[in-house]
C-alpha cells in the first residue's frame, strides 16, 4: 500500500477534502481515505505533496470519438486536442468539459502556459472537474477518488491557492 496526501484532494466538485490521506494498492485501487484530523499521530509512510490530488484526466474523444461533437448542446465542450483558442473562454452557464484528446501529462503540461491566460474566468476546481470528473461521468467511467475505485492519482502542482487559479507554471504528474 502507498499513501498520498496534499493540501487538497479533489473527489468531486462537491467534495474537496483537506488534510486527507489516500491509501492505494499496487493496482491503483483506493483502499482507504482518511482525515489526518482523526489521527492521533501523523500517518506513517505517507508521501506529502504540495498541490491538489485528483483522479486521472479523461478524454471524451478517447471514449466516444465523434460523439464528442454532439456534447455542445448540453455542455460547454472545448476540444484542446489540436488547437488552443487564443482568446479568453467565458462561462456560458453550461457544465465545462475540457478535452485534451489524451491523458499524456507531458503534452498537457506544454499547453498550460497558454491555458492559464484563456481560462482565467474559471477556478482551479472548475478546471479539474472539467478534465476529470465530468468527462468520466459522461463516459460512464468510475475513476473518482472514493474507496474501492481504481484510478491513477494525479498531482496538480504550482497552483495559485490564494486566487484558486491555474498558473502558467502549473504542472500535472501521476503519483503512481
């Protein structure tokens, strides 16, 4: 078992945990989630990180191909897999879905310097939900952070916590 913790753990847009440890087995199944506040002592063999832990990024295009184009009527679906728009993206009132066309962290990290300036109208929680939670829900994939679910954990580093925003130097990486 491996244990991870960070300032925040993003389970869903409605459930963001502070001071929480995630215990995961070698198959990426979450065995246990517990609060450090409930512990008498700090959890042994826990890796502490600076940032936000979320489930892995899900690409709608990878799961449904051409069906992604049909999402525009129900969602604010933005495809970043090929071209990144140069103007700011404004919330429309629909649920935001950001699609990178893959979950390759190196490719996505190269796009963050531009994304930080066009996604200024969205909080980091909105952005994480738009690339992890909502796409997984649409694809029928249960990769959220909850006990007995299997997901690769992703660390979001260099977050502007005081303004709750993505920054040009924000980076993501898998923890296991």
